[in-house]
């Protein structure tokens, strides 16, 4: 990956910049890497790990289980990489099959009209937010498509890692920045996704 790519170093530097600017007060260490400098990270049960998997999906498929608050990247041989996630509040999310139609590092973000109707405070961002550590989509995003069209749902990072395991988003699936970078690097455009 070139020097502009998403790396653990870029996440760490962005996190440290926010810490230095007074946005946070603590950094959580886990497994020798910094998960968050935003005042807390996901609980131990939501950390990324290799697990047994008994589904029928072929290797390379992403399975998002919204009720469990886990995303599985199927590896084959009865194994998968499991990631902790945050999901849409009030059951709001895409359901069923999709595919990764495009990928972006440090993506920009603009709230949809329906998001701004539900949460009027988001109108301040109607013009969009540039990519970077301050952006709600975090370090990377995988854009979910159906029938060749953007579904407006994403798998993305977050600058609020303490929300992992909760139902808090407007419908997209959040992972820690470290986990979305890992998933981003493992999944090409065209990867099949199943949201249950």
C-alpha cells in the first residue's frame, strides 16, 4: 500500500492528533496495538478473532448478523474472522444480499435527507464532511450495492469505538477503525455480503 493508504500508523497518528487537540483523554491498549484514543474502545467480547463457523456461505463472503452484533468474514474449513460491530438503531438496516460495489480510504460523508429528518442536528453537515479522523465514516468504507446501484448502506469505521456492540447508527454497520482497515485489506470489490 502506498504512503497515502490506510495503515495502522495513519489511524494512530489521526487518533493522537485528536487526543492532543483535547477531543479525548485516554487511550486503550489491547493486544499490543492502540484500538482507540477516543476515550474507550469496544468491550473484550467484540474484539476481532478467528472463530468456528458453520454457515453454508462460500469463503470470502461477509455475513453481518445484526442481532448478534458480529460481522463474519468466511474463511472456509469451518472458520471465519469475527468482528464486533455497531448496527442501526430501531432495527434500521439493509437486510439480505448485497455486494461491495466500491471501497474508499478516509471517505467523505454527507448525511442523507432521511437522516437529517430523523436527526435535525445533522443538518449542519448537509454540505458534507471531508475524510479524516474527524469523519463519522472513520478510516475506510465498503459501499454496499444491489443490482449495480449504491444501496446507501456502508460497512465503515467509526470515531466512536465505544459504540461497538450497540444499535446506534442510522442503518450502516460500524467497526472500529482498526477492524475496518483489516476487513478493507481482505475484501475486494465484488465481495458478496449477506445481512441477517
